[in-house]
C-alpha cells in the first residue's frame, strides 16, 4: 500500500503535528494488541502501566516516525523497551533492598489447566525468549518484524524463537 494511503501513517502525520484526536484513534486501534503483547511478556498486572508509558513515549517520538515500519511494529518496539527499562529498574531496586535480583512471577491466568501450563512454560523462558515467541507465534508478527521490535539480528531472533519453542515443548512434555 502506498504510504499516502496507509491510514496509520496518515494519522501519525496528523498526530505528529499535534492532533490529539488522531493520536487517540491510533491508541484505540493498537492499544489492545500492545497490551496483549505486554501482558504475555511482563504479566497482566503490568501491561496497562507499560502500555501507557509506551503511548506517552510514542506521542513524544512521533515527529521522528518516518513510516519505514508499520506503526504497530514501531509501537511494540517502544513497549518492549518500556518493559526492559521497567525490568532493569525493578532489578536495581531489588538488589538495593535485598541484595538479590527478584522480579517476581507474573500473575497466573485464570482458566483451563492447559492455559495455566502454557503460562508456566512461558514463565520459565527468559524475557527475550518469551517476547520473541509471543510476537511470532502468539501475535503473528513475521520474524523480520519481531527482530526489528526487539532490536535483534534476524538470525538471532529465529534461533531465539526455536529455542523458546523447544523449552516450552520440553516443559509441557510435547514431542515435535
């Protein structure tokens, strides 16, 4: 689609010029997907807080958005960096308080036993593995888009997704 016909890019340009209504439309269109990604990566209890921070940063950074990637990819990248910043702050505070890193476990989702098992498997992954797997398998991003969001080389992203899948299969006792 030509850039001038991409509705998100049109809204981004309007929002970059200070049109708050245009930005509200972007938030409305992409908020649930961003929160869903952040809920899988950081836990449901942090998703809204991190999404809010991502939208504030996106609003501030919109004048620099050139439209080389989809707005949703760019936004998820900002959300990922908000999560990383939050995790770093948490680790630093925990070390100061207790002398040991402790991020705590994300809230366990209510529901079926297999959903709980899947969440437990995801919880065993490190943050990058979890984010890569959720972006590619849970949210349907391409490997290239996920690599851009997470700022990883494409080959590294692909290996990370495969490693995360293997770890989840092993935890769940599923054979490939």
